[in-house]
């Protein structure tokens, strides 16, 4: 659930509206100050990356200086939400039949920015109706743009000889 501040009111009070994304979009589009919380990955993080990030491209996180909440893995800040991991599931027996495929699946790791960008593309740009072909094209472009990372996943596997043009 998203909480959107509707502005600072008399006597310094902050108003709130729960779940009103249109209000949030309007404020971000108007470059108004806005305070909200949101889970990630989320398409808003991809759509409004410039508005939500500092000059270095990092999301401006509100932190918990007292340490009441966990520190997400790989970060140096505390937030109200613990870190989450997205797992890739595969069928029983795949490890015996194709161990290189399982090794590849275990190595895959994407940044939250990449996941947010995909969420934005899928839900906003394509309206949740991207075809399999469009999703494949998106993935191919991501592979080309992130070739060094993908090569690190493929290192030592039979699949490392494949390129996007081969598939």
C-alpha cells in the first residue's frame, strides 16, 4: 500500500491519502514535494526514477536511524521493509538432466533498478499486455546492454558459447 502526503498543512501537519496513485503521479509530474512509501520493485520506481533519485541515480530512502527495522542485505541503510529475494523455481529432476541450466539459474541476479524498469515497461508502457515476442525482445536488449554481467553467469558453463543471435 502506498501512502501519499498531500502536502504540509497549517501548523506543519502532513496530510495523507492511502492508495491514491493519481495524486502521487500529479505531484511528481508537477515536481512538487511529496512524501510516500512504496514497496520495490514497483513500476513507479521505473517511471519516476529521475524524481525519486539523487544526482547519483540512487533512490532517496528515508531511514530508521534507531535500527528498529532490518538493514536490507547489501545496503548501508535501515528501512521499514525487510529486504526480499525473488527465487527462480524449476522442476524436480532438472538438476540431474541439465546441471548447467540449474547453475545458471542459481547465478542470475538483477539489480532492483533493472526489475523496476521491467515492471514499468510491462505495466505502464505495455499496459500489462506485452506479447511473448515483446518480452523476448526486451530480454534480448537487456542481455546486450548487460553482457558482462550475463557472461559472469555463463562462465564455465556449456551455455557460455550462446549469444542472443544464436537463440
